[in-house]
């Protein structure tokens, strides 16, 4: 019985695809929303996580570090830092009951999160207030208790109570029903380490030193006027970003408050660099976030330092040159690899900058919404989830 839970949810399925009208699949009725939390199995209790509280943040950090997403070969596991989680989950307008934990005897064993977003879907007129879901995690020791469906139903209930009826999320797995299937790519920055941890492999004719030479980067970026983003850049970056994102079928509209939160540099979390021309005019910017992976067992290394492409807007610098500078900056910040999805305009630089395709895909999902076009091409996706 594949997708036992997802068959019960308002997601388009294959045979009704052409019958559904674009827009909400089910119309929510606020008065009918259940007022009390869903029942949990004995000894399990709901718990609103306060990420500002050091002890609770530590509990979330440890649960994810030991039980969250691994690559297909179970060699690496995401290791989100507390500072990163506070960036990702405490944006402007956050609700305190949307960071949901499940505890047994005070120990955190389950987690799921939502943040409020306004998503533009397929055109500028369709703006939908909804939630962006992330960090669904159940402790390895208590899987197959059907806890994940209860976590999903509970956060859905708490979103419905706020009179919101849609959600956006990503997953490496395929469940009903992706709106886009994107691929991820990696650009080697520290070839030797990637081979030693087993992230990259050598073919018969390749040697470590040949790989190092192949991926070698200049010491310094090339673009004149490239510098870390500062507070004074917020207004220009907001304009550049909102203008650029209109090119896509799925995108957020950012306020200056939101640009401050999501783009002002935070050490070991988010790096944003702007290109400043004469008279302080900002014409381009690049950004990448820090998501290390724990190397599950390796004699020499405990972590893989990975930078993930975030949003990049090139209005005067060629995108290939801007991203080449991103690689140089990431290398100089100590990263081993630079990752990117084939969304937005990324396929304009992936091949030329020697990114290699990863072995998996990242699927985008929209909950309770039928698109005009059943699927979107990766290049039509204008949102990056962390
Ligand atoms: C290298 O260490 C890994 C540890 C866990 C999983 C994976 C493979 C993987 N699933 N990668 C991605 O999902 C991915 C690859 C490139 C860019 N963004 C990505 O995912 C982001 C966005 C979704 N939430 C996780 C981070 C790799």
C-alpha cells in the first residue's frame, strides 16, 4: 500500500490531473478546523520548541544531527548548526506554535516546522499566503510508529487555524505529487578531501593531483566592486531580487525586512556579496548558505563543508563570471564543495563551471493546489528552500 497517508491528502493524483481546475483542490472551512491537537501514542507529548532557548535549540540540533536526511548511500548526514536553524526558522512574522516537537520523558523524538510565506504561483496576480514546511524528522529508534503522518496532520491543523490552506516543501523522495523534479550538482573546491571522504571517486585515468589541477581556482575574485553585502545595500538588493524573481512561475516577493533577515551576512550561516559600481550603484549580487554534512564514518574527517547556492542576480556581470567568483569566495571561506540545483538560471553556469550532477533529485511540492501546468520545469522554479 504505497503512500497510504498521501492518498488521503488533497494532492492531484494521476487520473484526476486533467479534471481539476487550477487553484485550491479543497476549500478550507475555518469553523471546521479541529481546535485541539491530534492524539499521540501513550507517553508522547506535543511541545512548542523555543529556538531562542539554548537548551531547546541544543535538543533540536542533536535530534537532526543524529536522525535527519542522509544521502542515498548513507555516507553523509546534514548537520544544521543552531545559528543556521535560528536563521531558517525565526524569520519575520514567525508563529511560535509552528516549530513543533514531540517528546517522550522530556527527550525530543520528533520535529516538524513551518514558516509563513507568500508564494506567487504561475503569475503575478496569484499570491497565496501559506506555509513553507521543513525539518520533518523522527528519531531513528521510533520509526514505523506512523508518527510522521501525525506530525504532518498537526502542523496542517495549526496552519489551517491561521486560515491558510496551502504549503510548499521539498523532499528527496517521491510521494504524491511533485510539481517539479530538480537535479542537484556539485562543484569540487577541495578535490583531495572529496575523494578521501568518498564524496567523489576517481576513474581509472584520473589521479588526485590531476583533479586538484583541474578544479584549481584563482586566489581572488575577478569582478571589480565585489564585496560583502552591508545594511546600506538592503534597498537595492530588494529591488534587484524582486525584479529578477518575476521571471519564474514560483517565487516569493521580499520586503526589505525579509531581505535583511535572509541576506545580511551571518558567519557560518549565509554569505552574500554585492557588486558595487560607481556612485554606489549595486548591479549584481550572489549568495550561498552553509550546510555541513557529518561524514558518518571516516578515519580522517568528521565533516564535509558544503556551500549551497542561494539566490544570485546578475544584471551587468555575466552570470558565469559572477558564479565563478562565488566559487572562489566559497573556497576562500573554507568550503570543500559548492552545491546547486538546476533551478532558475543555474543551468547557464553549471556545465561551464565544471559542476557534476549528483546522484539524486530534489522534488518540489505544493499542498492543496492544482497548477495550470501539471509540472513545472526546474528553470521555472524561483524558490530555494534550505
Ligand atoms: C553531502 O551530504 C548530504 C547529506 C544528506 C543528503 C544529501 C543529498 C541531498 N539530498 N542533497 C540535497 O537535497 C540538496 C542538494 C543540492 C542542493 N540542495 C539540497 O537540499 C537542500 C534543500 C532541501 N533541504 C536540504 C538542503 C547529501
